[in-house]
């Protein structure tokens, strides 16, 4: 596999500046297109799956993390608090506490459950400077997060549906070899104590995995401090495994925040929180996709989808017209004219672009295209509109195929 840091620089996707600080990368326009497209894919998949999106601030008062348990179990990974008047505020280490407060701000009936609350939001981790690099270890993280507040009876179905959402996303992203892990607590005091709840949550997650039919391995010492989780693992260019996606069933946070809903019996009941992330942090997901695909991202995700290459100055008007037609259809096309070098050089520099369209005198006269795919395959000449309609359909379906003739 490739190193995403090297490719990210070569492809002008992201970079860092010592004055912004280590572990705080910024996204260049092409990288921003990839990130935005990935975020929109996730939001749309979540909308279809019944999630509602919220926004919450990246800061919270220290007391909030004392209640959630982060302060006593996770403070080593948190930024130091900032003093503001007589208060201390903290860059948040997770989105869960904010979502628990949003749930708590309104009364809920059992009829509203499961309530699926999603956010692509910022969170922060005080990583040591020695381990920072590229997009995999960063201090500012954009997390694709969601919390499903549900009855205990609904938790397994919700967790299973979340796992299916993850598998669906991995198909669209071309990730075929993810490994599933049931992450359990290990020795040491970093976990909240309540053996009965740990056992209950672990049994439910095992039921989810068994029901989904995916092979998995149980590993001790990898749980969150408040509960066990299903982790979906991918490997980086050096073969190191890391967690991209997670599903957790949590009985702890609902108790800490005293969450409840009114049941059919008119009494107050405690909901369960299913924490889940489809693609994990946007930074780590993009890093993994760059490495996995060597920069040749699926067409729907590629910064430029169609490179339009006029043979000479004479075909420039037709080439510009084709780019305009692409843009009108919502496709991302770039014109690479003869001022950028010989045709061979332009084809080489567009080698990661899914579709390359050379326009010579013949194509210009007949409005026919003879596209070549990134894979090297050449298509028979076809009318421009037919080509664009096909590409539009493949991109709209988040297909990893470039052509399905
Ligand atoms: Zn959470």
C-alpha cells in the first residue's frame, strides 16, 4: 500500500503548517472535495436510515465531562481546560455527552424511540507530538458520530442496522477486507465498574455479530471506558491495524446523565444508548482510502472525475463545452489544454482521474467521445450525452465500477 502522507502532498489534498501546529492538518481544495463528498454520502445514508442530524459545540464545561466519566477515565487524552471567568471549559474528547444533554432537554415517550441523533462534529485529542503524522493521528478530529436512544429491547436491532450501514458504506468505498473485533475490557482501572452491565452489553453485541454472520475475534483490553464495543479494523500502509468504525451498546452514560423516557405504563424508564460511527473520523477514513486505492479513489469520490483533453487549440471550444455539460450534471470535470504540455504528458498527469476524454477533430465534429478509463481500458466511440448519463448513474449509485457495459 501507499503512504497517504506522500500521496496527499503529491495530489494536493492536505498539508500542515508548523504555525498551525502539529496534528492540525488543513484541507486543500481537492482534498476538501473528497471530504465534503464523503461527509454528504454519510449524511444521506443516515437520513435514509432514519437518523436526524444535530449540531453541538466543540467546547463544554469541565463538569460535563466529570458527569460523563471522561474526566476521571480519559483526562490524559484531553486538552487541558481553559479558564473563562470563574469556569473551566474543555475541548470535547467525544460527542456523547452533548448528545445525552440534547436528549435530556426534552421529554420523550416510548413512541419516539428509537431516536437516532447524528452529527459530523469536531472533537479533540491531546496526542503527543511524537506520534503525529498526516491524517491518521491528529489532534482535531471530525467524527461521524451518532447515538441511538432506544429501549433495551430495541438495542440489538439498532446495533445490527448500524453494522449493516457500515458494511454498505464499505462496499461503496471499496473496503473489502475489514476485520471485526469484539472489544472487551482488560486488566487495570480505566473502566467503569459494574460487572452486570458489562456482561449484558457484551452478550448483546455478541448477538449482533453472530446474527450478522461476520467472522470476528474477541480481544481484551480494547473496550471504551464505559462499555464493550464492536470495532471494525483496517490496516494502514505499514500493516498497522486501526479502528475505523464502531458500534457500542451503552447502559452507563444513560444512568450518568439520568436519561429517561415515559413507557406505555406511564412510568419513567431508562433508555439504552447505542453509539455508532459509520466511517469513524473523516481524517482517518480519507487517509485509509488514499492508501488503499493509491490515490485512485472510486469515481464518486474522486476530486476530478473527468479529464477533458483537446488534442490541439482547434478543439478547445468543444472541450470547454463538454466541461460545462459535465458541471451542469453535477460531475466534476477539468479541462487540460495543450498549454499544459503534450497530449501524452497530459494523459499521464491525469492517470488517477477515472475518465479521460481526448477530443480530436473527428470527435469535435461528430459530438462523439472515445473515453479511456483509468484502468487503461478504451471505450468504443459513443455520443457524449450517452457517456455522461452512464457516468452520472454510476456516480449517483456510489459504484466502485468505472463502467458496466
Ligand atoms: Zn458516543
